[in-house]
C-alpha cells in the first residue's frame, strides 16, 4: 500500500497539498508543530495512489512518497 511521509516541522501549513491530492489522503493536523503552525498529516487507510502530486506541489519539499 502506498504511503507518504510529511516533515511536520518543515511544513508551513499552506494546505496546497490538500488542494491537489485527488484522494483526500492529507488532512490538517490538530497539533501545532514547534513553530506554532498547524501542519498537515497523512490520513491512514485512505486510497493514496502514490501519484506524488502532493510532493511535487509542496513548495518546501516536506513530502516523500513511497510506492
Ligand atoms: S501521493 Fe497522490 S494520492 Fe497520495 S497523498 Fe499524495 S497527492 Fe494524495
Ligand atoms: S504543501 Fe507542503 S508546506 Fe504546504 S501544507 Fe502541504 S506539506 Fe505543508
């Protein structure tokens, strides 16, 4: 099953990855990171297809995709 990792400390919470994910596999986290920003997290048990749109669109290279 594909999965992604998100560097929550690097994430600036712009939510671009959420807008571009075709499967709704990324959601806002409820906990703040050390910078006081609400990052995003991978939603488990979603139908991620490893399209890598999220990784490509993230301006800060916070996301890695594993097939
Ligand atoms: S790889 Fe594609 S489907 Fe998976 S979380 Fe990223 S944008 Fe969504
Ligand atoms: S696009 Fe990158 S910086 Fe923006 S919310 Fe997603 S992971 Fe965070």
